C-alpha cells in the first residue's frame, strides 16, 4: 500500500463523508477501498500529466489488447469512480444515516440498504437493489472481490 494514496484516501473520505466509524465495519472497509482505488487512479493521472501525455498508466500497459482500447476503458473507469466517490457514495451514506437515525429500532430498512451497498461495491453485483437477498447471496459466491482486507484500519477516519 502506498502511504501517499492512503493519506489522500483518508482526506477524501473525511471531506466527503466525515467519519465512517458510525457505519458497519464491512461497509466502511468497502467504502475505503472504493476511495483508495479512485485515489490510486488520480495519482496515475498526475504521473501521466507530469510526463506531458507520453505516460501510459501501468494498469493499461499490463492489459491485453490495443493501448487505445485500454486507455478508453481506463478513462471510463476514472469517470465512473469519480461519480461514485463524489456523489453516489456521499448521497447513499447520508440516506443510510437518516434511516438509521429515524427508523424505529429493529427496522430492517437500514440493514437491507447496507447489504445492497456491499453487494454493489464489494461484490460488484449489477443492479443489486433489485435482487432478492437469496439471489444476491448466490451471486456473492461467484463474485471476484478486489479489496484490501482491513484497509479501514490503516485509514484514520
């Protein structure tokens, strides 16, 4: 793990969400991983700009296929992560906090939404909100998780 990226991740999470210690640990770790991936890409982009455009990110050169196609896919990933980190996750965390604070104790709404977010961002389940809990559980078994375990322990938020 890169300490520069860890620090950048912590700063971005604090700026967008405040703290995440009030969220379930699995969700907090998943959120930290999403922001870490985004910050890692931003650092790659900064490196590319320092080299006046002749720099190609490592994640692109390691992929099979044409560099142009890989570059296009990389740019799409940057845009998608930008939207997720700058609006989707902050809005969802705000909604989660409102539900937690306003629903009666024992209401399943909060835990259901937490599971949807984990299914979406950790397990990459497409359209997770429309899946039944059983269907999501089955899809989790076949999902490839790309997370740094316990990343949230290294990020002070």
